[in-house]
């Protein structure tokens, strides 16, 4: 039972790839990322979740802290499990990408906090710091 991401992270409102229900609760993993954004930048890339038997595990991504200097744009599309999925790598899966776009004329530091919960029991908190020059 694993959850994986390739790239970085963010989310919008209460974005659900699919529904969330508790199978079992694992320890929550926290990760931090830092970006600089002069324009639109992808802060989450190819986020997906899976079960050990290579089935897609429905994920739920929630924005805990919205950005103040820009906006988030989520995109769910067809993709594949990443190389970190071991024997499951390359199998089809829905994936989530999130783009951060700074407001015109905005300058300073922005923060986004995302929380992912998956039916496979994995939980992640993603803290993203964005410098807007």
C-alpha cells in the first residue's frame, strides 16, 4: 500500500480525484518544497495512489492553506504509475497536476499546504513555499 508523487505538490479547494473512505490509517508523511514563480509553474506533478496489487487507490487532495499571491489550477488526466511504484510502474492511472499562477503585479512569499488521503491508508501533508519575485 503506497502513495507516490513525481515532481512537487499543491491542490485546489477540496479537490477529489475520487471519493475518500478510510481503509486504515498509516502514519502521515510530511514533505516541504520551495519554488520561485515569475509566471505559471507546476507545483504538483503526476500525483497518484495505488494498492500493492497495482490497482488505483482513490485519492483525495485538500488545500489546507490557500495561496494569497496567486491561484491554483488542478488538472486530472490519464497517466501512469511512476517508476517508484515498482512492479506497478507504467500501468495506467489517473494523475493530478497542479499549477500555481501568481497574480499580476504580486511580489513576496506565498505558502500552500496540501493534504492527501488515499483509500490505501496513505496520508501526506505537502508544504509549499513559493517566492514571487
